[in-house]
C-alpha cells in the first residue's frame, strides 16, 4: 500500500481526483522552469551589455527544452516509452548545460595567477557571476528524470524502463522528490546569501528569507532520509514549503519596490541592474515543487 503524503495531513483529499498525476504535474513544472530559466538567463546576461557566444547556450536551450517537454507530454498519451526517452534526453542535456554554466561562472570567480590565499576568496564569489545560478538547470534535469520514468508499483522505488525492464532504487520516488526539494532549497538560500552579501544584509527581511530557506532545506532532507514520516513530519514539511512561497512573493514585492523610482516610475534599466524581480521567485518555485511532491504517487 502506497503512502499519499497530503492525505496523511488531510485525509479528506482522497475523495478528490486531480486531472494530472504527480509525475505529469512535475514534468509540466519542469517544462515551465526550463522556459523561465532561459528568459532569466537572457535578462541576467544583458547586464554586461554584450552576450558572448557561450552565453547563448542556456538562453536558447531553455525555451527549446520547454517546448520539447510539452511535445513529449502530448506524445505520452499515445506512446509513453518514446516520450520518456525524449524527455530523458532533454533533462540530461539540461544537467550538462547547468554544469557547464557553473564551470564558466566559477572560472570568473578564480584568479589563477593571484598570490596564495587570493586565488579564491569570499569577495570574489560575492561579486562574480553567481556560481550556483546555472546549477538550477541541473536541478531541473534531476527532477525531470525522476518524474519521467514510471514507478511500478507506486511508492516502491522500482522504475519501469523500456521493454519491461525494471531498476530498483534505494528509496521511493517520493523520497527522491524530497531530497531534490532539499537540494533546491539549499542552493537557493546559498545563492541568495551570496547575492545579498553585496548589500551587507541591511534589510532585515533578508534574514527572514535566509532562515526560511535553511529551515526548508533541513526539513526536506529529513523527509527524504526518513522511511516512515508521521503526520506531524508531513505537516512541518507543508508549512516549510508554504513559507518558501511566502518568502518568494515577499521578495518579489521588495525587489519591484526597490527598482521603482521615487516617483513610482518604471525604468527597465533599473530592473536589470538593481534588483532582478524574478530572482526571489526561485524560493516560491522550490516551494511549489515541494508541494507537488505531496500529491499521490499513483499513476
């Protein structure tokens, strides 16, 4: 008998039928994220004034990957194995793009010919392009691969591969989603701390977002590591994800307020160079992914 995480908190939800399965919802979320990542990368790289050839890779890949995933989702209604293969190739490419981007960003934060002790420093990591930013592509790739392959029976950790082959994982897909959510929350809060270190954390609300990110990461990893969470564990996890969404929405409001002029006029250049509006929504994005993980594992 599989565990329906959300029903462990609210037993009445078993009576409601959701039109999409949990994995379908995850794949749709992954497609949406790929498109947004391409857009966000384009906006972030506009700051330099010139987009070099390598920087076009994630910009083009994001929307193309999102469209391919939507096509694979439509194809899955008739030929799921073929759709799964297409989605897996896209997600493997997404992981490669993320790792490649992290390498390029890391190179910008290293001074190989500097004196000992100055090759890598905290100020360099703070002011260089965000090292963890491109890894979001890799995180979405891991999430998507987890969602693409059918788990049979549900919550068993056994994935159904091509031609009836099966592979047994050390933990269920639900626990894998919890681990991925924890990794996402941790990467988000570290990236946020490095970005806001430039402002010396002068805004007290930054401490709220940091605390929420750390709390969500710890709770999500705990849920993944626990074989039999109880109702209060699920409830704590639900609260953590809702707080992540709240932190993202509040951050969006603060960033927009920071970008507006004193007369409330919108100047596009300020949205590029002062406080990027989409950045805080990564908190909300991870929170939403975490909530989807609570849906029923049944296909």
